[in-house]
């Protein structure tokens, strides 16, 4: 990168913290109004910081869901990174919700978390979650022992008490003037596990917003991060690695893959990250197909290129292999990147910007029909049951994705290869680099040939 990427002026932030498995993600989902965070009855499910906007009583603010604070329930390779992620959230939060579980009662780890939060300069609300009945509501009394003030009882699962909690939260949030300009590009970073997706995001941000590990499957949620680069705002979405269907385990991992697919659906451009030091795999093709089926913009990012930078034969082999295995998206630009050396990440963002702009390109109807006429003369579409296939009219009906309607006497008689031919002609004439096009054949009423 040529310089650090700076985040825009942000809305006020509510951080949800607590020991593992107290329902932080369930409360996060309830506040933001949809199931964005993965909810699973398994300690340590949330690992990265997960940000989303919420609106309550006319106040728009951000909410961050964090990994459970360090303790016996979170052990192994992720314990320290999760603790660090929570520390980052506490540094930037304006208000904190300390969540405890009234069903399991007061635990020693809750005492440890309370000791940490007593040092916080922000307002801290003690939230007794899982109070799904009046009996459980009364069980919250023992949490007075934490010395964090009066516990507020909620049921994130059923929504009980959440409105009252939010009334108190928004009263403490600062009023911040925020630039409402939409990001120029929503860029989803997708790929199979362990190809360096989070490392690319971290290198762009110049900070460790995501947990990076050599263990496949580290990122579970689709994490949104706004960033500014060269005066333009981007929304980066780091996603869980997409495994082959037969390799996807039930539960959290399957939910991660579902969220990766949803991230593709809401992106403008999908950067499909591959490992430049490995052969292009069938799973890379599968992920490319997912982006194509969603009609997103596509950029190929060959990451870890530093590992073969001195091997000209390996580079040539990878380029040849990529041309063949990604032949169904020949219009997708390819960028050789290295997150470790921060090389070509600025080019990745600039290319994504270009692709996003190409998805907004609109072709005048007259110019489009002139091109179609020339194409029909040079390469007629053939016949169906002895009758010639005729194209009467073509028009671009929408953008994002660019969508073209062709009015034909026999839509079913137009072979898919001829549709590909017309698509190539459109691209050669008008561009649309990196943008998946939608080609729709429609029967023109009153004409049967």
C-alpha cells in the first residue's frame, strides 16, 4: 500500500462484552434487527470484532459483538487474540454492555470481567441475559455482588427488556456528525480457507482488525469494515473460508459458509482470493461460480505471490493454469498480491473501484441495437425447425448488474453459445471489465417468425 487507509468519522459505538456463551451474539442480533452474528451454544464462537449499525428512537449508532473475554472456557490458539480483540473494542467504545447469564448464575469469570470493566471510563450497563421467565428475572439479584450497579434483565431470544435497555444506552451515546456518503465500492474478500483473506484486510487497514492464524477456518462471521483510500470510501467484507460441500461440518462452520454466500450477494465486487503458490483448485472455480451466479463484479487476487516471485517457471505455469481454469470469467482482471509485503493491495482497491463503476455503466439503446445488427450480419443465430431465429430489439434495462433484454421470435432456440457471442461483442464494444452481465431473451408478442 502507498499509505495507511484511514477510517471515516464513525457513529457512536456500543460494545457488547462478557465471558463466553452468555448470549452476546444473540443480543447483538436482536439490537441490529437481523441474524448477522453466528449464534451457537458453543463457547468461543465469536472471534473477530463484528460491527453493524442499529437505529433506536431516531438515534443511529454502531454495535460491536466481541469474542468472550479470556478464561477457562476460551483456551487454545485463539484465547489471547480474542482477549486483544475485546481490548480494542473497549478502547473505541462509547458505551459498554456487560452481559451475564442469569440461568447459570454468578461465576468467578464474571467477577474477573467486572474487575476489568471497573477501570473503564465509559458508561457500563450490567445486562442479565437469558431472563426468559419471571423466575429467572428474580435470579438476577445475585449479580449486585459485582458492584456494577443495578442489573438490567433482558431476554435476547424473546426480545424482553431490550427496548428498555436501548432507551438507557442511547441516552448515553454522544451525538456525532457523520458523513452519509455511500461507499464507492462494497468489496467482499472470499476464497477457500487459509489463502490469506484476513491478512489482505489487515494489510489494507494497517491494523489487526481481524484475527489472522495459519489454522484454516479462523474467520467465522462476515466482518464489515469501512475504510478510506485515496479519498474514496470502501466497505470491506472479510468472510469465512468456503470449503468443498463434502468438507463442510454442521453447526458453526456451515453457518459461516452461508454468511460468505450472503456477503457475496450484498457486495458490489467480489475479490476471489487464491493461493499463488498452489495450483488453482476446483474449489477456487466453485467460488468463482458463486460470484458469477450472483452477477457481482469479480477480481481475481493471487495472494502470497512473494512465495514464487523468484520462480519464473512457476509464475508462467500459474498464469496458464488460471487462464484455463477461470476461462468462464475471461473478463475478470487478475491481480498478483502479497499481504505480507503489502504489494499491489492499492492496485486491488483501484481495480475493484473500476469494476464497481463498470457495473454502473449504461449503454444507449441506439448504440446497443447497432451493435446487435452488425453482430447478426457477421454471425447469424441459425434456425429452429427450419425457421430463422430473429432478434427484433435489444435494450439495457438496469445496472448493478448490467442487464440486457433481447426480444426474439424463438428465445428457446438461441443456443447459449450464441448468447456468449453477443456478450463478447458487447464487452469488446462497451467495456464492462470485471462485471458479470445478465442476458435475458424474451419473446416479442405478436411475432412468431
